[in-house]
């Protein structure tokens, strides 16, 4: 009879470990456990793996869909910040592409041109071809996108993606706009 510690690693775990070693890490510093909640592996990378910042991009690529965690808290924080920055840059490039393809990028409304967030929200909706107040709402200085609002634009994913791209660019590039996606629990209010 085999107990958990005696069982060979799954094929997926072996592949993940081999890929991390391919990034330049030492196998002895890598441990992983499958997590049911996230449906992926939590991969602990210890000091014995010989990890440096130079390994980050490769680690991120080969562990996609899993959760790398570094024993060294500073390395862990730096990895997460670098991953977030890369993801943000990819999304912003995609948002610009979406808006450029629809002819909306160059004339995108700027927050600084409006006296209030409410006026800015209205300008974004008009810019992306929606009736004012049909998708976005201003609430306590934040732009709110909620399920009942999205149903108004249901089926027109091209315009919705352009609107979300515009809001995303505004929030990240300008920095003074906050976005909130309201879940279904809000509908009960």
C-alpha cells in the first residue's frame, strides 16, 4: 500500500518541475502541492533552487495557471510586482489595439478634461457608442460596471470590449480613476 508521500509525482508535476529546471533552477529547491480550490499547483521555490530575478520571466511562463511562491519574501514580492507589471502592459497594449481598431483611441476622452467623474463616465459611454447611463455609473467617485448595466449591451461584445478597454486605459494611465465590477450579490439590494 502506498501513502501520499510514497506516491510518484503526477505527470503534470514532473513536467512543471522539468520546465522550472529548464529555466535554470535547481530541482532540490522546488516543491509543489496540488490545490483543489485553485485547480492548480502551489509551487514553493526555496533558496536551494538558486533563483534570481533573472529567472522571473521564464518562471512566469512555465507556471502559467499555477501559483509560484518564493520562500524569500523579498523575491516573492518582487516577482509578483514584475508579473503584475507585465500583465498590465499586455492588457494596456490589447486595450489600445481594441480602441485603435474601432477608431476610438486618438479621440479617447481624458479625465482631466471633465469637472467630475460623472461627466467623464458619460463621455466614455458616448465615445464608445452607448447611451449615457446605460452601462456605467459613477458611485462615490468610482466608475461602476454592474451586471444589470451590462445586460443593456448584451450581444454587442465589440462595443462592450471597447468601453471596458477605454475605462481600463483611463484608470491605469491616468491613475485617478477607480473601477468597480459589482457582483450578483449587489443585485439583491
